[in-house]
């Protein structure tokens, strides 16, 4: 397969690019480097620095490939801004970058690119769930602008499917974590700038890069009062992408869009994650409780039964300590060097 990977210089996109290359496929990374790093692109992979909203540039990438008789088979679309907190201060930024810019990509695909897409959606499209674990047909009612910017893309995609037969898989990731092991060891992992995700923040404290971890709210209706989330290992997530691509290339997705939750089906509270980080790093990791953040649902846990049934997918990392250990290995490698 030949795949265009938007946002491939980021955490998840670069991990999936690695897996594609390892399995003998060809990838081209397209990223504006606003939050990614060029050096994350695996050796031998073509990198195009470009803005998602630049339809002409994306069309050029598609046309050059077609003229060289090596057209793209599909697009993996990771490029997005991902901070729920920031989206509640600057919603317009999220609707511009994540929604409007995605429309430019979709227009370029309709004009001269492949008509198959795997979209990085998010558990944030559900908002506060009515029942857990969450099934794909649950009510979609985001509680933050980030989640809504992704839901709008899903809605655009349904119309492109209905009217143009555009085939897509929308993968609703829960909390992605950990670092993938490759033949060269653990060479990439999670880091965002600025960092807002719990696990890398905890590991920063363990390395002395931050003084303490902030727990946002301990008065939620959960057993220990802190939010509960479902953590999926990035290697399991990458595997699901390859399976979704295979399904699209096999013609599934023509009759109906493929929409899957991707989580490991277990929920862990913020306090449980803190405890796990203490065990794995051997560091005391001081914590301080802060008020709740707006737009944070109390519990987000996936049912990924559908992905398991239809894609034959099964997460390998189901325990928190196992996920944390891979993250810790990479974090030390990146920041202790
Ligand atoms: N990390 C998670 O836990 C999580 C959970 C659910 C969904 N997701 C989704 O997965 C995708 C990847 O997330 P990540 O954690 O790897 O984030 P990341 O910030 O590491 O990667 C995103 C990449 O997209 C690029 N990008 C952003 N806007 C762009 C634009 N307008 N044009 C071109 N490139 C642009 C950035 O430079 C960056 O390299 C995102 O779509 C995110 O919404 C992530």
C-alpha cells in the first residue's frame, strides 16, 4: 500500500508510519510541524512540510504520485490540535484547524486523490456517556470544542460517503499511551508540546522535570473521586489502523462507514494511574488536587467489541503497569540523554 499520513510527525502518526514501513508499505508524511518533529519521520520516508488547509499543495502530492504511476491507496488523517483544555479557551482555533482544514484535505481527495480515509476520531465525541462501557451507537454530545471539531468531521464524512461513495473508517481512540517496541528497541513515544497528558506529565515528575502532578477534581462520582479513563497502548492502536486499512482496501466501507471505538475496555482512575507511575518509576511523585476542568466527563471507558469482532483486533497491553513501563523506557531515553 502507498499511504499519505497527515500529522505523521506527531506521536501516534509516527508510530503508525513505523509499523507501515516495517510491514513493507510506502508512506509519505504530510505535517506542518506545528506540534510534530521532523526527525520523528522514520528513515527513508518522504516528508512534505505542509498545511492541512493547503488544498493545492495536497493535490500536488497526489498528482505527482499519480504521474509517477504510484498513486496513493489511502490517507491516514492524524493532523489535528488535540488539547481539550485549549479548545475551551479558543474554540475557533479548533474548528479552523481540525474541521475546516480537514475539508480542504477531503476536497483534494475527491478531486484527485484516493477515496479511502482512516480518520483519527476521539472518545471526546461522546461527551458525558449515559452508559459505560460506551458503544459506537451511543449519543454523540461532546462536552468540549475539541470533541465537537472531530464530530463535525465525522458528520462531513457521512455525507461524502452517501453522495460520493467515499470509503472511510472513523477510529474513536480513548486515551492513547505508551511507546511501541520496534526492531531497534523503543525509539519513539509520547511527547507533546505543551504536554497536557497525564502519563508523560507523571514521568516528567519522576525525572525531576516538573515538581508535582496536578489532579483535576477529586469529587467526581467515581470510587476514589477522580476521573476514570481507558488507556490504549499506541502499538495496539497502530495495529488497528493497519486492520482498518486492510478492510477499506478489501472493499469494506463501501456499503457503510466503518466506525470503531478503540480502547482496552478497562477504566483506570487518575489516582490509579498515579499509583502505577509510582510503582514503575520507583519515585514518590507528589500530587496536588486542583478544581475540576470544564468539559471533563467523569468516566470514559470503551466497548471495543465491534473492532474485535469485525477487524479481528485484540489489544495486547491491557494492564496499566505494562503500558507505563514502555512509556517510562522511552521517557528516560528521550530526557535523560
Ligand atoms: N493522543 C491521544 O490520546 C489521542 C486520543 C484521541 C484521539 N487522538 C487523535 O490522534 C491524532 C494524533 O494525536 P497525537 O497524540 O499524535 O498528537 P500530536 O500533536 O503528537 O500529532 C499531531 C500532528 O498533527 C500536526 N498538525 C496539526 N495541525 C496540522 C495542520 N493544520 N496541518 C498539518 N499538520 C498539522 C502536528 O504538527 C503534529 O505533528 C489527533 O488527530 C488526535 O486528535 C489522540
